[in-house]
């Protein structure tokens, strides 16, 4: 968070990594042959390994779950478009226990690596217990905001800038320093002041209550639900049955699902696909054209 929060050059790398990782994962499932191992498939697995390394270095305990989310979206999109998905569905169904075990092990290992050795002692939590505690802390925004009406201490006048925080900063409509701080960080500072840039996700009901009031928060939550329903139930039928359509649906499904848990972050994801994807797509077309021209020359 500290690396990407300023929106500078490192922030651009974070945006590129966000879009390219999901599109690359979708492409991997599209071209890989799982019936048997082939030597020619090795470069594809190398790409998958690099994506795994990127996820690990991100420090996010849930990043590896994106792999399974993309795989699920690939199956759903293939089914809707009339493709052959049963082989992949049976593979996932057959290995669901191993998938869960792998996710738990990887998440626990990331927690272990993130542990500060200087904090060793009675206050150090067991990594597996810390993982379980993380599920409990999924509701931390509520006990930070609701008791004693602490949420009323947060200024609510910049409601547009709060929702479109990333858009205004990315397009330099407002300077990053003048944009409202994320609700989770503000609430954390109220309860536990520190220099560490962290805090709970600003869930849609808390976000709406602060910036739009009681009735406005109901309408806000309804609009988010309508949008998410459109992405899940209508968008895959509109998009073309190709890698671009499937990967776009997958990205919006994986990232759009967070719209209820963190609307501000979801807007960041949407900005990534709007401003970063066209550039990556142009580069992709240039590479395809280059390879095509060289193939014709060799022939």
C-alpha cells in the first residue's frame, strides 16, 4: 500500500500488474492442454510461475485465490458461449480439497514471511491462528465506525471525490494530497494512531452512511447491486466469445466482486482496465503484427 498509494511511477506498475496478471491467467487456461504434459507447454508454465511470484511479492494473503477465481470465470464464460468446459469443471471438482489445502498453506506461509522477527516473543501469533483471526477481522470496519457514532467524525462533504478518489488523482483533476483519505485509514488512526498505512476496507454500507446519509446509503447499495448483477448475469452474453471478451468478463467479475467490500478500490480496478488495457492491447497487436510479418518473410 505504501508503494502504490502515491500514484507515481510505482503506481503505474501496480496497475499494469493488476490487469496483465488476470488477462495472462485467462490466456493460460485458454491455451493450456491438461490431458497430458508436453514439453512445448513449458513456456506457458513459466509464465504461470512468474505470475505466482508476483502474487507472492505483493504480500496479499488472498492474491493466490485469484488463480482459482479466474479458472472459475473461464469455466462459466466457456459454458455460456457453448464451449467445452466439462474437462476443466471435473478437474476442479475432483481436486477441490487439494485446492483449499493449497490456498491455506500458501496464505499461512505468506503470513509467516511477513512476520517481523524483531517481534518474536509472547505477542507473536501462530500463522494459522493469524489466518483464522483475519476472517474475524473482516468485520473490523463495523466495530471501528458504529460504536459511539465514530463515523460522524469523518467529513462527508467531498462525497464525489471520495468515491472517484482514484479517478480524480489519476487524471490530475485534484492533487492526491487534497483528496479525502480512505475511510478505513481514518478510522484506524482514530482508534490506533500509527505511521503504518493500513486500515479496514470501507464496506458499501459504511461508506454510503458516511457520505450519503441513511436513505442515500440504501439507494447507493442498491445501485452497486444492480451493477454487479449486470456484470454477472448480462455482460457475458454481450461480450464476444474470444480471448478479449472472456478476459474482460473475468477481470470485471474478479475485481467487480469487491464493490460491496470496498467501492473506492473497485473504482481503481475499473480505472486500470479503462486506461491500462488499451495500451496493453495495442502492444499485443503490434507484437502479433510483427510476428506475422516475420512469418511471411521467412516463407
